C-alpha cells in the first residue's frame, strides 16, 4: 500500500534537473577542450557556468525528490519543495476532510487528529501561473481519495 504522489512541477523537474546537469557538464567539458586545443586559458572561465549548471540541476532534482505526498502502512508524510517534512501516523488520525471551496490551491485535505487539532495537508505545489491555477481551483480529488482509502484500509486492518 505504498504510494507516492507528486505535483506536475515535481514530475517535470525529474526530467529538467538531469537535463540542466547535462548542459552544465557539456559547458565544462567544452571549456576544458577549448583551453587545451587552442592553448588559451581564457576559456576556463566557462567552467564557472558549467559548475553552476551542474549545481542547479542537482538542486532541481533534490527538490523534485523532496516534494511529495507519501502514503504507506504507517501513515502519511508530506513535504513541499522547501520547508520541513510533516508526517502523521494513522493511529493519530480521527478523520480526513476535503478542503473547503476557495481554500489554498496546495491544500489536499484537512486531517482532524484524535486530540481535536486540525492539520492542513499541503503537499501538491502548483505554480500560480500554471493553467490549472489560472483557470480555477485546483482539483486534488484523486489525492484526497487516496488518503481516505488508505485510512479506511488501516481502520479495517486494525479492527
């Protein structure tokens, strides 16, 4: 029952990150080859953008791996591109609600804990300029249903 849900932006960064790293590696290699072939050390200045490209690609890939909503047999874990990781165990959870209309577009669900506290599950990031955000409210129905089904599965298994 292990499932990882990612936003479209995170999925795209799994492709973009390595591509940016490849471009950075190409720039660094070109700098070294040109410096050796033309016997001019001035081309070594291109090592800096090459190193920056490799670093940017690694950063994009790391952020893509971080941003997720993970559902497993112990509970749920979610994290955005930045910030700390949050998690809830199934035994802490009392009820899962759908977000109210007009709520934050990143809000997947509201979780009511057994102690009465309410936690917002904000895991799926959407760019403010994405077509989904521009055309209306984000629809996280699939993610919400996955949370509800996993919680029901846990409830059934523990009774």
